[in-house]
C-alpha cells in the first residue's frame, strides 16, 4: 500500500507533463504528508519486502496514475467506456500472469461470487464515481483522494473480519484523513477548472 501511495506523485508529474496541469502547493504538501503517514501505518509490520511484490506495487501505482491522467485528458468526452476497457485490460493481464505462473484460472463457485461482487461494486462502482470526478478535479488531487482506500481498509477489516488496527495504523489513518480533508478545504474557494479540450 505504501508503494501504491506513490500514485499521486506519479499522477501529478504525468498531469504536468501531458496536460500541463499545475499542482497546488497545498496538494504537494498533502501528498507528502499522506505518504509519510502511510509509512507510519506500516512501520510496525514485520517481514521482508520482496522485489517482485515491490515492482508489482509500483507498476500498479503507475498504471493508476496513467488511468487518472487519461481520464483528465478525455474529460470533455464520455469516459465511462474507459472503465470497461480497464476491466478488459485487467482480464488479459491477469490471464497472462496466471498462465505464466502455472496457476489455474478456474474458480470455485464461492470465489466466483466474491469476484463478481467485487467487480461490480467494489471496483466497478468505485471507478465509475472516480471517472465522473475526473471532470472537475486535477489529476494529482484525484489520485490523492483515492488514498482514502488506504484509510478505510482497516475499518472494513474491523467491521467484517474483527481484526483490530495497531496504534500506528490509527495515528497514520487520522493524519492521512486530515491531509485529504485539509487539501479539500484549502481548495474550497477556488472555482472548478473549466472543461476544455487538451
């Protein structure tokens, strides 16, 4: 999750290069604070970091940043089909990984139901809302808001699995929430950017 939290940095940089979107100082501060607090949240976790896992997380962050910038680039048109296309890309990439790793692509009925539920609600609905939000928020701020997923993860684990969060997780989550809210409030008086062709 810490490595995936680099997505706002990547989105801010790509947004500036591709779209010439400026990044507010308050947003840079919020991004830095967010990554610092995610580091606090995972500081007490034991175990080594695998190179393949780290590269996969960075690749995921980069893909999410590219997706975010692509949404901003096409904000004058209908971008909801991009959510469908992203799902197709995910199927192809996952299939290639499973075949390359010798893993089965056949799911038992229980896992199929969970996968379909996550695809329709957890991922599908979330990406639709994210796509709609891309019309009025710059890429860096859009990606920063996505870090709320990191904040809410421990809450879902507590609600559904009874897992309790560590003190570091609670402290990091509180500061992460403050950074996201602070960034939103600092932009409260600014008019939304006009929707124009890039």
